[in-house]
DNA sequence: GCGAAAATATAACGAACGTCCGTTATACAT
DNA sequence: ATGTATAACGGACGTTCGTTATATTTTCGC
C-alpha cells in the first residue's frame, strides 16, 4: 500500500478548518443564531481561525473579544450570534479536535491487521492529522489544562485513548513475537511524546527541512528499534 | 560511579525553590524594596511558589494579583515591594529556570569523557533537574510562548542550547564508533521530547508508578537503541 | 520604651474586560 | 415597490483588572 501524501490524507479525512466548522455548525443546530448553514460556516470558520491565530500567539486568556472581532472581520456583538461565551469558544475547539483525531485514527487503521503495518500506519496517521490541523492541536495542548474539570477530564480521556491505541498495537506485536517484552504502556507514552513534539515544535522542524513524511519514518524507526530491545 | 538519588542531586545543585529565590534576591539587589535578604527571600519564595501553583492550574494570564496575594499570604500592595509588575514576575521565573538547567547540566557533565556515560548522565541530570523544579519547568514550557519577543528569543535559545548538548554527545559517540550514522540533531530532538514529557505529563507517570530513575533508564535504553540503528 | 525607619495593609484609580442590547443594514418574499 | 425576516453593528453596562497612593503596623537602635 503506497503512502498517502499530506494533501490526499487531508482531503480523504476532511482535515481542514472549514470542514470541521461545518460539522460544528451542523451539530450545534439551534445554538447558532444564523439560519443559513453556508453563511454560518463561513463566519464560524473565520472566528475559529482567528481564535487559533491569536490564542496560539498570546494565549486564550490574554486574547480579548475585541481583538477577535477585529481579526475575524465581525463586530464585537456579532460574535455572539455564533458563540454563547468566550469560554464556550475554547470548549468547542477542544472537543472537536479531540474527536477528529479519534475518528481519523480509527478510520486509518481499519482493515490493517499486521502489527508492524498498524504501528507505521498509526504513527503516520497521527502525524498527518496533527500536521493538517496543526493550530487546532497546538491550541488543545496549550489550553487543555485551563478547562473546567468536566471538559478537562474529557480531554485527558481523549489523550489516554490515543495513547491506548499505540499500546494495543505494541501488545499485539509482542504477542506476534515481533517485539521484545518492554512495558507497552510506557513505550506508547514515549511514542506519543515524539508525535506531539511534531506540532509543539513545528518551527524547529521546519528550519531543519524535515517534512512530515520523513519525521514519520524517523519515529517509526525509533519505535521499532526501541521495541526490538529485550528489556 | 554510583547514581545520585533525587535528594542528593537536589541538595548538591541547590534545586529547591528557596535556593533559586535567594539567588534572585541577590541578583536583583536594589530592585526589591525589602532590605533584609532573609525576609525578602522568604516572601519572594512564597510569592513565586504561589504563582506557580495558580498559574499552572489556570494559566498565568488568568491568574489575578488578588488571588496571588491571598495565596501567598501577602497583601495586594505588598507584592509590589518584590516585583515591578505582573509581567516581570513571569520573566523572572522563566529566566532563572533556564539558567538553572544550563548550570546544572554543565556541572553534571564536567569530568565525564566517555560518550556513553555522558549520554546517560545528561539524560539523568535533565530528568532530576526537571523533577526537582517540576512546577518551574512546567511554567516555563506553558508560558514561554506568550513572552515578549526579546525574552522569547532567549527562552528559545536556552531550549536550543540544551538540545545542542545532546546533539554534541551523540556526535562524539558517532565519532567514537559507538553509534550509527543517524542525524544527530534529529536524534537529540527526539531525546528532548521524551525528557520534556516527564514533567509535562507528570500525573500520568505517577499513576503508572514510574519513578524518575526508572524513567531515566527507559529513555537511555531507548536512545541507545535508536542510535544503534544504521540509518 | 520611645521615635524613626522599614515593612505591610488598606483603599482608591483609571483602564479594559466580557457581555448585552437597541439600532441599522441587508436579503428575500410579496 | 413595499414589507418582513434575518444578520450584523457598535456603544454602554457592571465588573474586575493591574497599579499606585495613603494609612497602619512592626522593627529596632538607643
């Protein structure tokens, strides 16, 4: 199976801001005061993209709604046709990026049985997803700690879930005799740390001329090497 | 050489909040309006520890000086005997945690020549330092993006510097024939990602019953395995 | 144990925040 | 061409922010 390019992966899984915003508009039917789904999606996309731009630069708490209005092109009052409050805006973004990762990982892994293929595919899918929605994931990581306890618990659960996917693959590989006896949860944690570094330190990787496919190869090779050891 | 415990390492390198605050008081001679260095250190320690507690829970921007006064036990106006402004408080913490890591890494590595010993020592020193000053490092990581451009550049430079230490060790090991030909900068980046995961996801590791020494062994083994490959 | 000096507490300021609401502009139907 | 539903605007409200000026308490040499 040939490897997907970032573009084809993005298109296949609808990993662009507008697609996510369209889903949000649909799911929040009634909570948004604008009737036309088309226009609502347009404006919500501008609001959320502006939020990611501002919040990732100076922090969500430090971003004011006046800045957001200016940056998104809407008026201050106009924002409230799309969001119930500033806090709800953060919760919206976080909830949707979490469920998008879960959806894409599940989709990318279905019909793949061999444990080593699953490992490489999972690493690649994680990296491509976070690359396509880089600002969304950066926002989730940086702001998740400040959520109220309910949403925070949900974000932690999503994180655990994605790590669990890797741990399960590793255990399968160990059962198949491909990997040594290293603790699968700890190994999965190391993999997750390397994967998150991709979108957390994007600027550094860009300067090095490392692209997402090359980084996927590197992380996969590193993980295979790590798992080959008989700890 | 026997491995240092967290306690002995902390004591040897003065990695407690009060020691750092004492250094800050000394360095800021004149900027603090309280004459007694002893009393000034006491209060500054309470201020900074309260800042780390509040800011790491809800974010520095969302933390108010009224909360900080309550949490630290000082009055609102009294805070200004120790800090010039709220922003300066953040800059103080960030600057001192950066230079502390640099100082400790240099100190831990001196007199160690063998590249494989240097790698294990550097990994261990990094983990023990961030473990001893966990809240400080968490604060640095989470708030560094929001600094003004000057201080931001300084924080990025400190991060590069610590990564460079690992890259240099890896290059030395490659020259000595211990390691394969993998790109040293990229490998150092992966190591750094695993090291930072320790203090960024502290709660998770605690739940797993993983202590800092065991994690050091895991990361060292993973790095050795990774570097053994002939990419 | 008294008075100057140092340290802390209290109170107040202007600015800026999130939110809301009366009004105006636009689009579609009649 | 007129009337009605829809969307967006932008200023004002009450609150809370960081900061500073003033008052009070504590400390300590004599």
